[in-house]
C-alpha cells in the first residue's frame, strides 16, 4: 500500500471519484455545472496539492492549487449565502 501513496495514485483515485460525482450532479441531478464546480473545486484543488506533496514536488507547485482553492471556496460560500436568502 505504500506505493499507492508515494506515487500519488491514491489521490488520483479520489479525484476520479470527484469527477464521477461532478458528472452525476450535473447529469443526473441537473445541477448547473458552475454550481457543481464551486462545490467540488476547492476540494479537488487541495487534493492536487496533496498529490504534489506526496510525490515530492517543489513547494510552489503545492502552494499554487492551495492558493487557487481559497477564492473558489469563497465564491461557493457567497453562492450558498445568496441561495439561503
């Protein structure tokens, strides 16, 4: 099992599951693609950062998806607060 994590393939599997969830939300539940992306995007970006850390990428390649996940998360929170009003 060590190779699964040191190679980053464990994260690849989780990202595949998120991709399937995105397709299910948009295709089956008729979510708007933008809503599904805002919901799932921050987690997917944090997983990309985790994958970079597991395979030993330079810190800037780890920080980049983490940095990108923050405004996406804020946009999702703003979208959800508008929906509740």
